[in-house]
C-alpha cells in the first residue's frame, strides 16, 4: 500500500510503499477514506518535543481517521467487513490501510461524510474530556473557553451549550458570529477587551487552549472550587492553591465509550463536525504548511479541520 512517511526528524514527508498491516485478534483492518491534520503530528515530526512525544522512525503520521472495515480479528464481534467507522490511532493514519484496536473505533453516523467523520475523534474527545471529565461541567454552570473558534474549542462550545451551561468564549472579533451560531452566549474579543473585566461574576470552569498570560489571568475569574483545564501548557499548582481551585494540564486518552456518545450527538444534530479544507493524501506536506500558517496568526484561519483524502494511487 501507499503511505506518507517521515524518515527523519525535521525531514520531508514522502510517499512510500509499505506492507498492508495485519489485524491481530483484537484489531480491525480499516481501508482509510480520510484522515485529519493535527498540530501534534507536526510537533512529533519536528523532534522539538521528542522527550515527551517520541516516535519510531521511519514513521507514518496520523492520529484519527474514517474509513470502511476491510476485515476483523478473531476476537472482534462488534464490527464486520463493510462497516463505516471512525476512530483514533497512536499513529499511522496517513495510509491506505490501518490496523487498530477495536476499542478505539465506533461506527460512523450516517449523516456525516467520511471527511467530516475524520475530524471528530481527536478534537471532540479532547473537548469532552476537558470540560466534563476534568472540569465536571454541569447544567446551569458557566464555562470560559479560551480559543473557542479552533477545532477543539468549537467542539467545547457546542458540547457545553448542549449540556445547558452558559458559554463565554475569548476569540477574534471576526469569529463572533460563528461562535454565537454554535452556542456561545458571550464572545470577548481578546485583541481589544480584557476578559477579566468583561465577565460578570465568576465562572465554574476555564478551558484554556491558549496559555501564556491568558492562563495566568484566568485564575482571577474562577469561583472557589472551580477548575482550570489547560490543553497545551503546564499549570501552576501554587496559583491553584492560592486561588483555591483545581488546575491541571490534560492529556487526551481515547475512549470508544466517549466517542460513541459524541457520535450519537452528531447523529442527532445536536453538535456538528466542520471541515476547513480537503487535500489529497499525497499533498500532506502542503496541508502541514497550511496548518502552520493558520497557527502563526498571520491570517484568518478557516473554521474546522484540514482533512486528507485517501484515493487510489496510480
């Protein structure tokens, strides 16, 4: 099969011929339709955080996918050949086929395209784990989401709104209408407004996708006993103790049970997936350049995630 492979840290992505993986007893072999582009892939490939995110070279990127079951291992009874699925994987989704544990996939909602489905596993589960499992957000509470217009943030906004929470978001003014459309009650322009001055009262949960000074100032708006959940920067336990809150840096751990609940919300139309753009798999390097440009803040980033489409290679 064809796959996108990295031979060395900081090297170029190339198309390579590799063997089709074999599904073990508790695994499913999936013919990949789409895979999404994540910032984590680029971090791992650069080697900048190899002490935290080591990879074995040569390496095939990709942490999430959608596709069709090709065959199942002897111990798998919940899936069969022909099932449309989506799921997570430790790596390897930038390929025509992938073998994954049965506990990392769920059946694809019929109302989602394969491209939409590929954007779901990482971003939605990161949001769910942060706000519900770590932040214990419940109906009637208030949550502040920093960076709510990004892929993870947009899922957090939708999930919190569906839960019945009051949702406050910091983002660019250009994203205001989009965020109100998906469930934000209040949008604060981080460029011109200070959220700690704009928020009336205290919040129960802060979900920080930005870090830096934003994280430090977030302690000021939390209720005693509240939660500060960070996604990309370590938190200060000294500050957490000072303000009498719980603070932690999360690490998303995939769960088929969680992903099934998210898939049900998608199927019911209570939340939605969002595709920013689609690239052929062989143009993965271009997609990485695009996501790097979006993260740099040099231009207005499109909403949703970049997706790679796996078509038959010549």
